């Protein structure tokens, strides 16, 4: 079973047991329940939400924070000897997908 979820500004295809590096989340440890499931894929069948699927949740375990690669931005102005280099290391959060739960609505 796989699902497309929205975590922060990005959309990711996840499956149980997968470890991901996502943009920084405020939780430093513990469990994370994701309710923003856009699509659910189970074998040959798939469900697409409008925009989200009701009753489908993805649980994940927060493994910790990690600093990303250094980003360097340089600016300069031509013919005036002005050069400036700035950099940053964005924070990311490591998560492990534990389970994808789907509650089928009663018909």
C-alpha cells in the first residue's frame, strides 16, 4: 500500500517502512499523524481525494533533526569591486513511515 501525502510544502509518495528527509517540522520526537492524504494506492486500485481523502491517515515516527547541505549565495556588482557571499544550512527532519490506515465509510 502506498499513499501520496502532503508534508509541509511538498507532496511525497510514501510506503510503510520508508525513511524520509522532509523540511523541518516543529516536533523533535514522537509520533506524527498525517491527515493530508491526497491519493491512496492499494495494488491495482487507487483512490484520489478532492483534495484530501477523508478517513485515511498515515502515521510516522520522528527520528530527529538533521542539518542539510550548505547553500552558498554570492552577489556582485559589475565594475565596482563589490562581492558578497552568504550561506545557510537548512534544518530537515528525518521520519519513518509506520502505517497507512484507511477507514472505509459505511455504505
